[in-house]
C-alpha cells in the first residue's frame, strides 16, 4: 500500500483524510504540481517549486508550513514507495475553517492543506505512445481566464480528454479566437520547415516547466523558435507537431482533426527534442 503525505504526516493511503469542508473539495480552491521521477530522481524540481510559489501568491494563498521541506518530502515519498519511474503529485488548498463560505478564511487561523502522493509508472520514459505519436482533435477553450495559475479546476480539461477519446483520438487541443491555446494537460507545438512554433506566454496558458526547458534546449541546438499563436489550419499544414508536459516529456503528435502530418509518424524535430530533453533533464535531476 502507498504511503502518502498529509499535513505533516506520512500515512498509509487508506488512513489519510481531508475535511469535507476543505475548500479544495468544495470550491476547487487549490493549486497543484506534478513532478516526474526517472531513475528515482526528480526532474525539473526547482521549476515546479517556483511555479507552485507563484500559483500560491497569485491566489493570495498562504504557503503551507512545510514549504521549505518540500524537496525532502518528495524524496521521502519516492524512497518509501520504492518509485523508480513515476510521478509525485502535490496539492495545496486554502484549507477548511469548518464550514462553507465564499469568503476566504482568515489565513492567521486557517492552515492550508498540503497533500502529496506518488504514482508508480515503470518505463515512463519509454512509453509506446512516444514511438507511434498521438492523435489530437480541436475543441473550444471555455476555461477561465487565469490558466497561468495551476489550479485543480480540471473538469473541462478532463471533459476534453473524454471528447478526444469519443472521437477516436488521444487528446484535445483547445482553441480560442481561432488560435490554439494548449492541450488539455500539455503545451502544444507545430513545426514548419526549420521553425518550431508555440503559443507565447500569457494568462491564456499554463507556463509549462517542460516548455521552458524544451525551448531552451531547442535554441541551444540552433533550432528556430517562434513564440506566437497559431491556427488549426496552420497546424494541419505543419510538417510535424508535438506536446510537452512533465509526465509525457516531448510527445509527438501525428494527426490533427483527422489530418495526418507528414507520413503520419513522429517527426525528426520531436524525436530529437525528446532525446535532448530526457538526456539533459536527467543531468539536473535531484
Ligand atoms: N498546460 C496545461 C493545461 C497543463 O495541465 C500542463 C501539465 N500540468 C501543461 C501545460 C504542461 O506543464 P508542465 O510542463 O509544467 O507539466
């Protein structure tokens, strides 16, 4: 049985509890991070911690008491659960003051809730999907306007994943004002000629930690990068496409709304960036 962490305690998963009045449960008043684990080490940990700090501050949420110990808690969970490849999920909510109220509870008297747990995913970096590539469909982006904050409001992205499955695809790209924002749980990219195009950072998308690393590696490898919005028509006419996230790394996209890209197999840029990302991020794993 998994050992999980809740508010200062390591517990068997069946004994870990959170109040029914927790604002994460009642109002999606919470933020999260997912850090991947490869070879027992945490990938891009500093980036995830920095984004967590920013998410908390944008929502005027107090840092949980154990904030400075988060690296130790991640490592301890990886150790006790014997995780070689997998993920550490972390969630902070505004906590519970024992009732339901739209008004934020007083941070002086109400502690945030801090929960972490692991997911074991043996062979995470060798997923079969990375070899075949995935298929995506376009759906309207009807999420709220602060997608740069990593909140636990994941109902629409979850519905998007279901819409994709129903359409025989693997994932959905969300579209706003005719332009792709991002995938349901990843950042979206197209490649045309020698140029990689991905949407610029703003409040419209999550500032992916993997995105930042991949763009840095792409530029270091002398690839051209354009950070701007693109349309689905542009995407369907691209040479290749891919998505990035902490758990999928760089994942090739081979079909968009039923149109195969190139010869319908993962393209060279996506394959190369996946290799570079895995190699380089392992070097800085902690
Ligand atoms: N966009 C969205 C909407 C996401 O949910 C995620 C994954 N959390 C990403 C992008 C990718 O971010 P990261 O590379 O930090 O995992």
